[in-house]
């Protein structure tokens, strides 16, 4: 069956079930991730540390990468150029990275500094003994990287115009808000669920009370989707400046998704970054990283109990994985008023 998604949502049919169940299709999609920008970290994750391992990227793009400080922030290979040992396990606070296998050392700029027992080696060292430096993109304290990445410009332009007034670069990394969930479902099903507020009244009772469902908004842009959660009366909201296009709105949350699996959830208390990491055709890891702006809003409003919302989402996504794996299901239709974000994602995935 054709995987083409009609650009007219009123006529379109959703993704064929093979996108969620076929191993070959899964691997084909994953290979394309090398061409996308991916979230690396927020600069505050380097606080007190010289280098941080970016473990989520190894599965996403097949490279073990570290975020290194020093004279400038870099995304560089975490693989020793001697025998391939990983250099950093978690994080380190030294200004020199030393391989724990045979002692080769590297500066925070990626250049090899020393290597024991190599005095007799000819034509050594060369630039091939330095660590590979990956492209980096920076926006308001957020760092992005990839192998051969492209296509982030429209996303940053949209975020700058909408939420550029937020001092995101000053947010503090809060380790207590970090989470890691392994889910028995395809990564794209998790994204599908995120990209619509249609399910909120049926799945999230508490979140539904915090948000004005009738005024929930979805906007699509090149490379991503923005959902704006309008607050119910009395719930926490942003103090939006006059220069913002949302001035006068009682916004409780900005939910940004950037292809393929980055979710930037902005609340009055700060930012929750959700990373959707494919593990296999029917297994996904979701990592949460929290960055706090205003502590007085923690535990309140739409961003109050993210653990509960996550558990509710996992239940429906895992159940849907079982459903799409059934021979009784092939594909469905979209709600033109509630599933424009899902439709946009599916068109990107099949383009």
C-alpha cells in the first residue's frame, strides 16, 4: 500500500501500520537521522564539568559524542583515536580527556596531547589522531549537533519570533527533574501522541483541568509543530511582553516538537526537554531533562505533574502499539481540526 500522505488533511489517510511494525522500515527511517540537527544539551549541563557524554545521540545517529567546554563549547567524538575506547563515561571535570584504556590524552579542543609508548611511531601524530569535531548550532543556551545536519533555520526563526523574549540561556539544569523511560512502542507512535491535544480530555484528567481545551492551538512550520496550551482560569501563565504575537493570551505551555524526536516544553517554571530515542521497531526510550527558570511555579499548572502525564501517555501509546500490530488495522483518517500536527509529521516522515 502506498505510504503517500495526501496534503489535504480532509482526504488523507494516516501512516500504514508498517511504519510502526516493520523492522526494515524502522532501520530505513533511522538512517536518515544523520541528516537532521539533534538536541545536544543546554549549556548549564556543563556547570562545574569540562565534558558531558551525550548518550542519547549514540542511538539516534550512531556516534558517541561529548559536549566539551574550554575556550568554546564543542560537540566532538567520544572515541579515542588509538583503539576506539570511549573516553568519557557520564561526565568529567578535567581540562584534559584521558583514555582509560592506554592513556592517550586530548585537549578540550579535540587535539591529541600525548600518548605513552609511541616515541618510535613514524609520522605521528597527525590530524587523524585528533578527535572528530561535529557541527554545532547554538540558540539561547541550547546546543544542537549532528553528522551532516541541515534544516534547522525555520525552527529557530519560529522560536525566536515566538518565545525569543524568554531568558532561556539563564535557565539552570535541575538533575532532580531528569527521567528515563523505556516504552514498549515505536518511536513514531510516541510522537503521534505528543502532536495532538485531541486525547487530553480522554486521557489526562488533571491536565485537562489546567488547560482550556476549546482554545488549544496547533501551528505547523517547516521542520516542526507548535502547540499552545491556553490556561484555565486561575492556572499559572506566562507574563508575555507586548512585542510577542501572543500578548494578551493566557498561555500555560508552549509545546514545541522538532523533527524527528525533540520536544521542548516551556512552562512558567522553565523548560522540560523530552528526547525520543528509538531503540528498536517496538521499543523507545524517552529522556526528560529539566531546566528551571522560576521555582515558584514548580508543581503547578500544566507543567505541574509531568510524571503522571507521562504514565498516562505511555499506557495509551503501548496499547496503540499492540493495536497497530494487529492484522485488523492498516491505517485510519485524521481529524482536520485536531490532528494537523500529526498529519504534518506523517508528511515529513514520508517525503
